[in-house]
C-alpha cells in the first residue's frame, strides 16, 4: 500500500498592531481558526493583536523543513521580513 506523505506548512500572520507572527502546522485553516479564537500561541491571544490576517503559507514535505523555514523567518529583521513577503507577492 502506498504511503501518503503528510504536508507541513510554515505560515505568517499579520496582526492588527502591525506585527508578524510565524508558525508551522499541518493544517493552516485549523491553526488559523485557533489563533482567531484567542487560543493557541500566547502572542496571538492578546486582543489588541486582532483581527489577524493570514498573509503567507508555504508547504513542505517534512516537518523539519517547515520548522527550519519558520526559524529562519524569525531570525530576520523587520525590514528583511517585509522584503521576504514582498518578494513572494504578499501585500498585507
């Protein structure tokens, strides 16, 4: 029987108070709903950060690769994050 490989995602949210939040998941829609419900990450539970906007998601075939993409994004400066998002045609 052929094994179906799981897909993992690195994603970026833009908050109402103009921050970027990066994370990883195997279900972007479900994870975004958790953030929207003020659950999950402590950072996104803060009411002043809402509404949240999902502005980027990238699929990976391994959890490790998704985690590496998240870690690399988090190490960027604000200007570098904006450049990354603009390069990927993201307008927030």
